[in-house]
């Protein structure tokens, strides 16, 4: 999968993309991540990419000429998506869509915003990582890259890892414990040490329901609670909203 990222901090983004899961996927040829400098096609001595807004106001605006030129120079994979607070909310569903797309590109805004012609006549859409305002789109781009990249087949060593994660089935992921079984008087659940893998799977599903009801009831309201879910909860004497 090829992903192009346009930013005035291309070198810094590239360094982050060499870390951990993304770095391994790049070295294995599973992800082709290309960090593009928005200044690449500028023609003035200062390599200018921003200017003051027409009509006055605070901040500077990314100019259309250098941004259009950078994109046209490399013909990146489409869709080209602007990281923007007003864009479509980025969630696991959208991450899955992008992972199945074969390739896409991201444009990182900076300063006060981008010239509206970039939004209307260059990019194919925009996405937002939340109702927050950032200084630029670079960290938002990393959120998108990591969320999408780990869904690409082969990127994670265990294919079940992404299937069991939060949001995969409309639920938060079940809680985890590891050694030691007893720590400062706090015990790991007996069921996880029982060796009964079928019972562990059922208990984890029940605990995912409990955790979602407690921490993200909005998700459970959308997903609903089935008769099978209620049977699982009853099997382990759990109720929605319990701490487990």
C-alpha cells in the first residue's frame, strides 16, 4: 500500500514513520510511505508556502500555488485527504475503508488554514481526528497512518490482533492481565488461568460488553445487546455497568 503525506515537516514525519510497527512494515515492503515536502515546487528564494489572508485577520494561510504544484509534481495516490477539524470523523470504520483502498494521500494543513481552492479543487475530502484544534496536521496524519497501517495484511504479526481490538465489533476490547498473578493483593481473574480456552473466550466477550457499557455506552446503544450477550453475562454473574 502506498501512502503519500504532504507537509512542511516532511523529514520529521519520515523519521516518525521509521519507528515501531510502521517502520517494520516499510522495511518489509508492506507499506510504501512517502513524505513529501510542500516546498518542493516553490520558485522563490524563500520557498514560501503561506501568505496573509485576504480581508485581514490573524495567522497565515497555505497558498494554493505551491500546494497544487507539489501534488501535481508527484501524482500521489487518490483519494487525497486534507487533515482538517471540519472533516469526516476518523474512526475504526474509516480506517478499515482506507486500509482496503489500496492507497491514499494526506495533506497536512498548517498556520491558520488552507486557501479554500485547495479544499474545493485539489483534495478529494477531509478527515478529522477529533473536535480539537491542532497547530498542524502532522500528528493527526500519524494517527491515521498507524490506525490504517496496522490493518494492512501482514503488518501485524498476529492477524487476530486487529480482529480482537476495540471497535472491531462495536465494543471496546476486553481487559488484560499478565504476570504476576498476584500483585500487591490484586489478583488476576481465575478464569484466565484456568486453561479452558473456550470459557476464556466467552468471559472475554462478556467483559467487553461490561467495559463498553461502563466506558462507552454510546457504542453499546448503537450495537445493541443480544440474547446471546445476556446469556454470556448471566453465565459469569455479570451485569452491564459492573467493574468485573
